[in-house]
């Protein structure tokens, strides 16, 4: 998945209070996000972030208590980027055509990126879910947001009669997200979009079994 820069300011113990401060803080988070995406959390130091963002370490500590709090902000920022990168289709998953367009968009993006990088959120989760409880909690919220986008579409399809009433929106949304994550991991590992295509096709085919 691609990294989409965002200037959105997110909460922290020391929120930037001026436009200049907000810009500096956003630049730090953007630099950290790019480094983590390329090098991983363990391979990214605060010195690296400072150099990339053109700020001193004291400025980083002005906005973030430590590396862990910065990484939590990176997760929040990447969540915005990942969801925005699936627009407009992820907000319109109330018909089969939109599901197909969403699927094709994910596959096309991976193909254009030569199957590198994988999912920014999945990569961070793989590194930190067992070792950083604060980051894990933010990741849970991030994946919940992603699932809700799928669940909202499924719920609308049920209301329109495109899916049966017994289709469990939350469970189906979780299955779709699991298919996305597994597909992206194998896509990155095998350097082929075939696993992603297969996992997405299987999840949508399963969703179709609930059509009346």
C-alpha cells in the first residue's frame, strides 16, 4: 500500500499550538512513517527521524515523550493514509460493482508498486503487537476502523436486499480484512499479486453466498 502524506494534526501530550508547530509536528510524523515503512520500527531511530524531518532531537521530544509515542502517532497517520488510499470505493461498498472496483484497486496498486512494502499497518503490527501495548491498542483501533468500512457496506447491502438478513456484517467484515492482510503478506513475500487476487476473490465469493 502506498504512503499518502497528510497534514492532519493528531493529539499528543504536547499538541502543536501554532501553524509552524503543527507543520513541524506533521513533518516529524511523516518522516517517521516513511522510515518505518521502509526500514521497520526497529530499524528506525529518532536520529534517523530527525535527519529526515530536518529537526533536532529536542524538537522531537517536545512533541513526543519517546519513540513509542511517536510510533503510535505513525500508526494513526498510516490509518488515515491506508483508508484514504482505498477511496472512493471503500466508502461505497453497497453493491457488487463497488466490491469489484475496490478489489481491482488494491491489486493494481500492488502491481504498480512491484509488490513491495505490504501493508503499513500489518507490518507495524507484526513487529509490535507482542512487545508494545500502547502501539497494539492503537493498531486494534486502526483495524477496527478498517473493518467498520466493510461492515457498513455489508449492512447497507442487507438493507437493500442484496444480502440476506442472516449475513453477520461484523464477522464478514473481519473475514474480508483477514483476507486483505494475508493476501498482502504473501504478495510482498512472493512478489506476485496472485495471492492477493486469490484471497480477495475468495472473500468476495464467500460474501456472495449470502445473496438471496
